[in-house]
């Protein structure tokens, strides 16, 4: 009998975004691994560069923790730098199944400056929130329009603020800021296709629809709108339109559709005072599969023809090993972009005591 039910591994190259927010490794095992080992291949023994070079986690340890080795800067004999054992308690290594993810405690905020269009959330404690994380606003005082909505984080200043950049880039502003409430981080499930919260819709011959998080719509796909009359542009409610192009940048999530909204009422969130009468948020939902366009064309289909949606839904949930930013941001030992790391994942065999 083998000592492990699963042995997996590979390499990854750090990016600036990884250093700031961490990264996820997909585990093919039916259960999360029990032992995880990481080593910096290019950083090991590197001259004049203090950095973390090794990390490990075992299932008896707390989620988010890790133990490792820090390498000091040594210019003259890089093969013999000083090594220091190091332990982190948060933003380290964690494992979970996206179908049954961990939950996170709500964190208080003192201001959301949505009235200026910046959507910077002031928080004395940002917890484990990182760039790319999904968060929900609850208990909002003022700016009640965003209560219950989901946003994606585009910037974090630890224990100072987070930025809801996709909302900010939509061009939507509110009459007043939110002066108190809670931000709750969560890990969304991975059933595809998704519906999306609408941040804004432009009035144009080919309308641009902005979202509060990254979207996974594809060119050629048919989408439909559910926009209550209290949001304005109720003319678009229940209409279907073809997606012409998709944008998912670091701060912009949008689609351009083949629908002329230039004569429609302007899209606008309900007033905070009227939000109690609103039954549901404004959303875009997948409607039907379109023909995949050829080479980015909005009208010419690919050959042979292809469709966007292959089924009514696709369960893309998986096991994840999350490598938090704490691994790559130890004080005075910050990792370098383009550094290559190796990883090994082990699942113990189910031995029984005799």
C-alpha cells in the first residue's frame, strides 16, 4: 500500500498581482490535501535579495497559517545566506472546496464614498480581504441602494480601506455616502453560467452594461435583463440582446450589446429613501446560447459553427489550495515578480491504528 492516496505538484511564476493578493492552485483530489510544500526555485540562494524561500502546511495546523524559512540578503556568498524559521497565522495556506467554502465574519466599515464615484470603503480592520475577493455589503446606513449587493475588490490598503473598483468604473454615483455598515467576504460557488448584478447601463446605439464583479459572458451569447422600474430604463426589462464584446480588466467589467438604448430612460439606482419598496436588484441573466463569432466579429460565425452554452449549467466547483499574500509579503522579505516556485500536494492514505 502506498503511503499517500494522492501526490501532485507543479510550478508557478509569481506576478505582481499574486504578491498582492495570492493565488489559487486547483487540486484534482476528491478531498483537499493533508500536506502542502512550497519552495522558491529561483529565489533559493539568490544574491542580495532577502525573501521567503520555503513554506509548508499540514492538516493539523489552522487554516491560513504556514511555517517556513526566510533567507537573508547575502551578496558575497549567495550559496550560504542566513536562514530563519518563520510562522504566520493568517493569509498563509488554506484549503477548501468551492461547493462548501469557509465562511467569514462581517467586518465593520465607517464610510463608502459612492457619492463621489470612488467607492472606497474605509475599514479599521480589513481582515483577510485581498484583491479579487468577493464581498457583500449589509446593514448600510445611508446609500441603502447597495445593501445586499455583491462587489469584487480591486485594491486593498490593509486595515485602512478596500476599493470596489468595478462599481467605481461604471460611472454610477449616489446622492450621499454610506456612513456605517458591514462588509462580508465570501467565496462564490462555481456553477456556470452566472447572472450578474448591474452597476450601470449606458444610453447608446450599442449599449454598454457594467457589472459589480468580473463577468463570464462570451461574445455571441444571448443575455436577458431583469430591471425593476424603480431603477429607471425599465424599457429594457425582459428584453434579450446579443453580446458583441466583453471587457474584464483590473477595474472594468462590462459587455457591449446589440441593443439600441439611446431612446430609453436613463438607468439609475432608486433613491435611498425609496429602497424599501424595491423587490429585487437589477440583473443580467444568461438567456440562450448564441453562435460563437469568428475572430471577434460580431456578425460572422466561426466555421464549423459553435455555441456558447453547452448545457443548462456546468458544475465547475473544485478543491482549492489558496496561497495567501502573507506568504509573499513578509516584512523585509517580499518576494519578487517572475520568481518561479514549485509546489507539492499530498493526501494521506487512510491508515488505521492496530
